[in-house]
C-alpha cells in the first residue's frame, strides 16, 4: 500500500515539473527588444545623438573642418585653413557614457556626461521614444579668453556649461528623428547685450538610403539671441559611410566650433553668402573592457 502511494506521488511530482503539451505548443515567452542603430554614431554631426556606446567601448574621434568657401581661390576655397577636435568617449554602462575632447578653436577643452533615461523598445515592454540627458563643461585655453586685455583671465571666466535633453525615435530602419532642447551658460560674455545663458532647440535626423550610407543633418535654433546679433544658427548636412569598425562622415556646415558651447554661441556664417565649410568626422570604436553584466 505504501509503495503504491509513493509511486503515485512521484508520478504526480514529475507531471508538475515537466512541461505540458499546451506549454510546448504555446511558443516562447515574449521578450523586450531595445531599438539600436538609430544613428551610427553617438553624435548626429555636431550635436549629441540618441545613440549610446556599449559598456566598455572606447570611441576615438577625429573631427576636422576646413575654412569657408567664401575665402575664395587664394585660400583654395577654405582648404588652406582648418580646425579640428580630438576626442575620447567611453561607455561606462549601457545607459551611461562620458567623454573628453580638445579643439584647436579657442584651444578649448571639453568634457561631458550622457545618461539614457528611457530606451525605445518593443515587445513585452514597449517604449515609443528614447530620452537622454547630457551635461558638459568647456574651458577656453586662449591667453585672452574674454577678448579684452583689460579683463583679468581668471579660470572661472574661461568656463562654460551646457545641459541638454534629447527626445528621439527611430521610426523605421531608414528614418530617425530627434529633438534636443539645450541651455548654454557662459561665465563671462563680451558685453551686456549678449545673454550669459543662451537657450536653443536642436533638430537632428538620419535617413538611410543604402546598406552602408545615410544622410544626416542637425540644426540648432537659438531662442533668445540678441535681435541684431549677426551670428547665424548652425546648420550641418552630412553623409555617414560605414566601413567595418569605422564610421566616416563627410559634411558641410556654417559652424566652426565642434562642441555645444562653440557651435551654438560662436560666430557662425551664412549659407547664402557662401560661409560654408567642408569637413569630415572619423569614429573608431574599441572594446577595451568586457562587461561583467
């Protein structure tokens, strides 16, 4: 009797542990799929994109921009002049990255922190957008950072800060669009007519037209610039070309600077007057640390 009872209990336990026929026919459990490759780089062209580096990934970036076409034939339409920025960006976690860079423009050093709050996804957990926060600081390295030799070049006067929110969505495999409200604060400006805090809204996008190439663009509209200020808003058009571990970008821009403080607040030229500069960005990524999660 006891033997029969034990055999019956064992068979019932085995039946509970083994999957039923309905379980086998029901398919796999639904998972969450995060959207990737909204952009092929962590920057659209000038401004930050909604894309992030993976954990333990180092991105070495070379940004190069020639002079203005309007300089004419004597300056080979700007090719005799150039400015550049070297940068190292690093993915700390899938949702956190940091970066530093140095520009020849104003001999400026910059650094930033970028954090992803929401990640666009489908499946079990659906999120229609990606939401990111970027904060950065720049240090002007010129001997006379203010442009006035009578003003003492204190370190705090060399500093500027910016904060940015990025709201983006990858609508399809070909098309991505993002909006970037931004605030730039400069500790000192040239005169009282120039606001210390400049507010701008950026619009960036990507349209992939072949397997390895895409059209990219970004534009920043300054909201509270002084009405008679001759500075134009930065508009940049480019083409991304993927070549293995590299992303090579050719672009045209009316902005000299290549960090947020520079391209939003500096003296940008007019596209209609030929104040356009040809440039290229080169990005090479390395997996330097294998993530433990």
